[in-house]
C-alpha cells in the first residue's frame, strides 16, 4: 500500500521518470499548454510549480537551479524571463489541469495542463 507516499512511479525507473518529467516540463514551457495523461499531468504540476517558484527571483542562483533540473538553455531563459515574472505576486497555483477525453487506444484519461 502507498499510504502517504510522496510521488507516483508512473511505471518507470527513477531515471526514466526523471527524464520524462524534464521533457514534459520543457514542452510545457515552450508551448504553454500540452496534452498528456492525467497522472503524468499531476506529477508535472508539482514539478513545474517548484521551478516557477524559484524562477520568480530571477537571479544567478535561480538560473543555475532551474538549468540543473531542465538541462535546456532556451527553456530556462523563457521560464525566467517571460513566464515567472507574471507570477511574482501569486503565492502558488501557476498551472491548471483540465481533463479532456479518453484516449481511444488504451482508454486512458487525457488532460491538458497549461499555465494560468
């Protein structure tokens, strides 16, 4: 049983899960909206909101912290220069998840995650 467990494993190894969340975060930063499975979206939400909270400061250390997670220069620049300044006065809740459809192939519930 997973009582009070901290995260979803998503059926992947830890390195695969880390790479998945990194790539989803980069896609969300570049496109401002992506469609994925509900559980991936819920995990991505906590991942990206921590990055936005740090990026709001917009100093050298926040650049280093965000780049360490994303390993993508353009996404890091866009997050710190364009996305994070919108949320300086906001204390959290930078993203929204909306359930959209049931995928035909495997009947998985899909969701759109986007910046508010």
